[in-house]
C-alpha cells in the first residue's frame, strides 16, 4: 500500500475548465483555475430560492469539509 497523495487533477471526477472564458481568464489574466469536483457524493450547495443544486464544488472544499477527506476516499483514477 502506498502513502502517495491522490491529486484532484488525476481523479476522474475532476473538471479543469468550464468554458473558453474560464480558460482565457486563467491564461491571459492569471486568474487561478478552480479544481472542480463532480463526484456524485460531493458536498453540494443548494439554492433554496430556485430549488437547484450547484453542479460542482471545488476539490479543496471536498478535501476540507466534504465527503472526500484528506485521504481522498472518493478519488477514482482518470480514464485515459
């Protein structure tokens, strides 16, 4: 068994860029690109006014306060 840290970017539930504007912002303006987690068991923010659930959360939120934890228990290898 290995003790290597499982990186969000290597997880199959990780999404890098939402759209072209997200990519442009990160490359040209230097804005950080948020690591987005789309795991089905992730922590979800609910909009009680519209009754909708946020389609993703950030990997850092999942690692700190969500279902994944520091050990990355929801982490799954990315299919190449």
